[in-house]
């Protein structure tokens, strides 16, 4: 992996980390599901893109989150 994946505060992220959302996010294509600020997302997976991570949340599986909206828990 050429670039490091970092959260909104600049903290290095790794596979399996737990992150917290820092903003309410509407999930496209999910029938109007909104993830609230403060939602804890466990066991993230890094993608090839340093600006995105993959995660599973209660209502949504295979979710791709932008790292600018998360902080390491």
C-alpha cells in the first residue's frame, strides 16, 4: 500500500480498527437510512484508496465511508 489511510484528525487507521462518525451521514441507496454522529463502526477494512474505508453497520452491509467523516475511537 503506497499511501497511509488517516482519519479526520490525522490518526493512522489499520484493518480492524474501530471508528466513530463525526457527522450525520445519509446512506445513498439504502431507503433513507441516516447514520447519526457518534455511531461506532467496528472492524473497518482498508481499501486501495486512502480516502475511503469499508465497514458494516447495523442496518447497512458493505458500506464505504470517507475518512474525512470518521475519527479513531
